[in-house]
């Protein structure tokens, strides 16, 4: 059983030595542990430090591409290197490396395909009350949309079984965390959360440079992923609300027409007609989008089989 610990990096010369030094060398149930650095076009000494510490695998990029693509590059390389379990952790030493054993345990016991480390958000001193609320509220929304029990959806400390790693795709350029949770249910992957500890970080988060920009980007990501992976539910709900509003206005017109001396307020009828037609069209869009989603799933099934054949 081979475990590969993946660390996405971008200019991490300060924190990387500490992160690497704390990674476990032995874990019960694991025969071999290897380290993989997925570098996102660093311009400092990140790659030199990785080589100095004897990192087993290094994936490099000629330019800065963003966290999501860097993450996927590392996942693909880990699969090619024969990983049975892949653990993703941050280079800033945010997550307690000793909890990797706890993180992979459900996968070793065949109780999960993906395990996400749940941080003690309330106890993290560097998080403002507003950020703690956003973490809680955002995870709640993702749980509802994904039909999973994920406690800490934005957490990057997570473990994947080989089959789960072969199954995931990331379309978003910003981050992979939310997308992999939302798509897991549609792919038949079981997610569990385990409590983990955190360390003091060496730098501020690069994803949360501006809290309002962070909210905007994550909101867009959640909406986009919900449309991609649950299209019928999205369009049916939207169309149903529009249709309901149209029927209310239609009922208003009929009531006024019958009980107000024939004065039915024709504007209500016009707006009602527009809403009813729009509502029906939206539901039809949902049916078509659902058919496209089924087609995409069939293509992804072929993709998974191809990946398995290429990485035997």
C-alpha cells in the first residue's frame, strides 16, 4: 500500500522546510510513503529546497496557473506513480501532519473514498468572527447542495483513494475544494469528515486576499458546480418559482375579473403569461441540461476506464 503526500506550492521557501520536516515517515497499514511537490511556477528557492529534502516527485510548471490546476497536476502524477492513497496538504504547514494517519484511516478500512479534515474553526485565532461565520455558512450551503455530510468544505487537508482520484475532474480555476465535494455524490464517492488539528501558519492565505472577492468567487463556484452536477434540480427549482409567481398573478387577475365588475387588471394577465411561459421554458432547459449531464457522465465513465488502463 503506497501513500503519496501531495503538496501544491507557490513560492514557499520559508514554510516548506518546516512542512516537509513534520511529515510522517511511517504509518500503520502503509508500506511506502512518498512526497510529491506540485509547483505552480515558483520564482524563489522552493524547488531547490524540495530537492535538498529529497522529495520523491516534483511536478513543475513554467508559469503560475493557480491552485486548482496545480492540485490536479499533482493528482495525475501521483496516480501515474502508483499511489493507492493520495493525501493533499498545504505547504504553509497549516495542517498538523501527525493527523495524516487519522485522515487515511477510513480509506484503509474501506469506509470512505474521500476523507476531509475538519478544522476546529471556532478555535483558530487567526480567523476573524466574520470569517468563522463564512466558513460555517459556506460549508452548510455546500452540504445542502452536495447531499453530503462535509463539515469543513474549504479544507484542503484531504485524502483520496486511488479510485476516487481517478474519478475527479476540476473545471474551476480558482480552487478545487468545493467542486470535488459537489461532484462526489454524482460519481458515487463516499465522503467522511474527521477532526484534525492546525498549526500557526507562516503567511496569510493567498486565496483570501480580499474577503469580499473570496465570497464572490466561491459563490460563483458553488452556483456553477451546482448547475453542472445538479442541472435538473437547479432549473426545475428556478422554473418552479417563476411559474408559481405567474400563477399567483393569474389568480389575481381571475379574482379581480370575477369580483371587480369585470376589471381584471390586464397588466396582471400579461405579466402572468410571461412568467408562466418563462417558467415552463426554464423547466424544459432543466430537462435538456439533465440529458447533457447524463451524456457527460457517460463520457467521464469512459475517461475513468481509460485512466485506469493507462495507469495499471
